[in-house]
C-alpha cells in the first residue's frame, strides 16, 4: 500500500466520531458503546499504519493492528490497552455459552477513556516529522 496521510486523517476523524457516539451511549447501551470505543481506538491505531503505507488484511485483522502498533510504539498511551479492549469486545460479540458476562457501563466508560487517549496519541505521532513510510 502507498503511504497515505489523507487516509490516516480520515481514520482519525472516523475515530473521533465513534468516540463521540460511544460517549452518548455508555449508560444506555454499554456493549454498543464499548464496541464503538474499541473501534475508535483501533481505527486511530490503523491510521498510524496507513500513514506508513501499511494496512491490516483479513488474514491478520484486528490482531495485526494491535501487534504492529505495539511493536512500533511501545508505551504509547492507549495503544498498550488496545489488545485488552479487543479481547473484551470479542467476549461481548461472541459470548461464551457457558456463562454470559455482559459489558458494564463502567467498562464502556473505561474503553472510551482508552479510545480518547489512543486518538490523542495517534494525532501527536502523525504530526511528528519522523513518522515516515515503513
């Protein structure tokens, strides 16, 4: 893939929209808000990859985004928790038949906080001149 700062910016803008929507839903629809917050964080992380000319495929999917950003940006706020959000979102999307564990409003609010930190970190990294093509 060709490095594409415009796509990266579009992904960050989409992340913002999802985070804003999640903020309106976490009390009334915690699972929906959690999913939106996770998507917001993942899209912000994907923006970093797009800026470098990288993109996840269906073969690697969401886990590829987690692993690629964790390897490149260790310690970056929000990105450290992305895999935890991914795993918890999967539990909500694909519940264990042995015992359903619904996502709570507190978990959704936490996910939103992580998404906002991830979006903010992605913006800072994208503005840094040293982030180039991979």
